[in-house]
């Protein structure tokens, strides 16, 4: 999701919250509110896992 929106292929540790937010806003702008919500939830789980595992 974020890689497609930003045109980059970087690891999650190199992502910044504003990049994720920009990708979610693009989805919402297209009217895909449910998809944006699911993507936000998934990104949240990925980042929480990263924090928990170091």
C-alpha cells in the first residue's frame, strides 16, 4: 500500500508516519474509506510488531 503510493520499496523501519498518512488519504480521496481503515489497521499491527520485536 505505502510502497505503491510513494513509489518506493523500503523497509517498514524506514517509513515515517506522514508517508503512511499520505497513502491513506489517497485511498480516502478515491472514496475507499473501508480500504483505508483496513490498511491503517494493518499498518498499525505491523509497526506495533516491529516495536515489540526490536
